């Protein structure tokens, strides 16, 4: 490989930031002793100088097609070697000042070649493809979710109907005790309380009404008085002989009519 010495020397000392700098002990080619040198790593080129202040490098090692391995040395403890694949190529033996420095230099020199950069680029491309495929699959899923018909919520009346249907299931005993059926109001009076039977004797009907309110601006009629029967008299509407609804209606209707007349006269 032919290199332009001036260009290489300028590249070694130019203002471009180096990848790594430091002191290493390099084993000489003729002399087997290790010499202290100042090294600068830029890209795939390892420059070495006699001293840090000297501007011109002594030599350069192109780190292509090489491997960095630890080696044994009699004089140096933290030694490693740079080996090339070519049989006629030289092997450079170096040593660091400490274990941490040796590990740092071995790592930096192993990553300086273009072969390593190609591997890194391939791995990054593979990761990029995986990310792009995942993003495409997510976009497809989102589109499918948008095109899917949304499930409509149940109508509000459905729940009301179900609750109403449950409320309509009444106890047969309650129906027997309540001859007037469900709760109803007439002139502000409620007719919804059944008779209370104690030992077969009726205690009368419970009448309820809202006397405080007014219907259409007119005061409602007074509440009929509560009546009690003793011994189940024949004249009572709740006696055994007057179980017919028509008799009950006529009996209460007379009293209601009288109260209504009194109420109208008092207006």
C-alpha cells in the first residue's frame, strides 16, 4: 500500500478530534525491548510518535484486516498484539501501563477497522427494518379498528323495561289484601294502604293524602276520617257480608260526596 507521507502526517496532527490518545510501549523490530511512545488513533490509522510534543509521527499502522489479541511477554505485564491475516505481515506487540488502559486500547483498536463498521451498519439496518415492520403492523391494526363497526350501546328504555317488569311481579297475598290494586290518587288522596287484619277482625282502611299542596290552584278536599269496626258489623263495608266491590264503592262514595259538598260550600 502506497501512502502520501505529507498527507498522512498532516492528517495525524490536524485539528480533527482523535478517537483515542495515550502512552503505549511498543516492541521494536530490531531491538526486542519495549519503547515508550505516544499514540494517536484516528479512524483506522494508529499513529505513534517519539514524544507527545513532536509534530511528525514516526510511523503509522493501518488497522484493516487485523485482529487485536492479548499476548504474553516476559518484560511487560499488560501486553497485547496486533496481528494481520496476511502471512508475511508484521505482528506489532505493545503493552499498556495498567489493566484498565490495556482493555481500553484493545477495545478501541478492535473497533477501528472498516470491517467492524460494516458489521455495525448491518446490525443497525436490521434493527431499523424491525422497527419499520412493527410500525407498519401497528398502522394496519389501527386502520382495521377504525373500519370496524362500533357496538351500539343498549337503549336507555331497555333497562327501565326490565326493572318495570320485575316490579310488576307482586306477591299474591298483597293483591288479596289490596282490593284497590296499585297506588292511585284522587283529588290529592292516596288509596294505597291495605286493611290490617288482626285475629280476623278488620281494623279499617288507612287513608293518606297531601293536604299541604294544591291541585290547579284549588285546595284539595279534606281527608276522610279513619273508621274502625268492632266485631265486623253488618253495616260496615269490610264486614264478611259486604265483600263486593260495588258495595264498598257505594258506601264510601256517600261519605265522600258529603265531604265534597261541605268543601264546596266552604269555598
